[in-house]
């Protein structure tokens, strides 16, 4: 159980009298493997600044949102100067590793189950590590490692993404069926701008192996494709795992060299927004766009599944470009939500509407042929754990049921 408690003590009688204090010093207690500098660099508080309660609340909330500590207590203590105070930050660290199981069902590939080993502060420098494995109709292994802040004042970040996916290609856009394996490597290096913006350069390659040579660009046993790209991200969400307010926007452009020397250019954009209405009702939306320019290998075709467009069997339609949009209204039934105290637990009723299209580059009006679905469901939330069950009807009037251990956005 992830637990974090925040205590806030600021000499209330003096504040009520209008007296202001200046910050004398900041002292940290309780950390074991995390250097004090790793925590202090995330704060805008500096010695000499006034102890403004609103600023202190903002800084406390930011540390909570970073989600690499289990407990944070803010306390103040008087010093020899009656107009100055020392801020004491008492912390305890999260376990080095946490396990998260997952399960799902897909109409085309059947049941899948997996597990993720996660660390949010691997060696005390806020490095994150995710090791995932999935078994079933699709076999998958993935390692993601990142360091969100390195090189001091340069504010650089880096990410490493290694992956393997193997499955029998059952989609309708290629006959006959064949077994495909994709080995993936991506490395990103970039810079943070403030707390909410990141821009980075990304490079890597995909190695695709198939037992049908006609499914490959090279018409051989394997394809190797090198990629270079640029990514940008803006994130103001209050709690990334199940947001109540804020905006998330991510865009990426990539240039991939195919085995025959031709170039594929791809543009991706993901925009999400969250608005908390009365009584903690949440209105959430997402729009995702993928645009390709150039020859698209079979392994890069877009195939919608329940994770992208609810109500349609995986592979029902495919293309080289795609557009999806979703709207959800999340109504708390019995839900306690306080990001500042790391409290997210309960159940919510969800009403949703999805729309999406996939089309070929040669079909200029394909994006207008949207497929839609609408329905309702239940989300059970426990900190980072989310169980969902949803029922709806698609554009053809066919009912459907989806379930899983995550939410779409």
C-alpha cells in the first residue's frame, strides 16, 4: 500500500496576527539513499524568501506529485532571529521495487496476463525503471529506464526503451497469416524547461523478423529500420495516474530509413484534458493523431483495438494514418481523492463516447469516415491500481463489453 502523509505546521497564532517570517534554512531528515540535493533542487524555496503559506503548499504538492517519496512532513522551527524560521522536511522513501499485475482480453488475440516490476527512485537519483512481461496471444517484454534530471543546471533528462513483441499476424491487411517478431531500441536525450515542459531528441532502430518474406520491405528474413526524431511534452496534470485537472500534450516527429533506402516520415500528437466539476465529477477528453508520409511497412500499419477504440474487434479496420477522440464523464460513487495526501481510492461510474478512423495516405477523405461507440462502466481505483469494466454499443448497433487493469487516458 502506497501511503503518504503530509503534516503542515506554521505557527498559526503568528500568521493570524499578520506577522511574516523569512526562511533561514532548509534541512532534510529521513532519507537514506536519496541525497538531499535531489530533493532540494525540485523546490523553488531559497533561504531569505518569505515563508508564504501558499508557496509552501505549492512546493509540498509538487513533491507529492513527483511520487518518489512515501512520506513528506513540512515543519518549521524558530531560530535565534525572531523574524526567521528554519523549514524542516522529514521524509521516508518508497520501497525500491513494487510489483503490478495486469490482465486483459482481446477478441483477436485472446487472453493475456503480465506483470510489471517498477522502481520510482532506483538508486536515489529519481531514476525510474519499468520491466514488463506479457504472455498470451501476444508475447511482450519491455524495459524502460529514465533519469529525469541530470547534469545539474543543464536540467537534462534521458530515457532508454528496449522492447520485444512477438505474435501471429492475424490482421486482415495481409494474407496469409505469419509470425512476426519486433525488437525495439530507442534512446532519448533532452532538456527540461521549468516544471512542465520537456523537449528531446530520439534515435533508435527496429528489427523486424517474419516467417513470410513478403511481409518485409527487404523480402528477406529480417528488416532493420533506423529512426531519428524530435519529441516535446507539456504536462500540467495534478496526478498523472488518474488526473482530476490539468492538460497533457505530447508531439513527436520521426524520420525512418527503410531497408531499401526509402524514407518514412511520421507525425504523432496526443492531447488530453481534465476538468473537475462540482462534487468531484471529472470531465476528461483525449485526441490522438498519427500521420505518415512515405512507404509504410506492414509492421507499421495502424490497427485499432479496445485500448484505442472501444466497441470494435481488434483489426476491424486498418490504415496508415489514424485519428481517435474520446470523451469521458467520471462520476464518483464512493471515491476519496486528495492528490496532496496521495489518497485515491474508491469507485466511479463512467459514461464515455469514442470515435476513430484509419485510412490510407491515398485516401484524402478517409478521416471523415469515423467509427463511433458509446457506453458506460465502472472504474475501481486504489492508488495506482485501476480495474475497469465497460459496456457500450458501437455504430452498427452491436453491444460490447471491455475490461482491463488500466484506463485509456
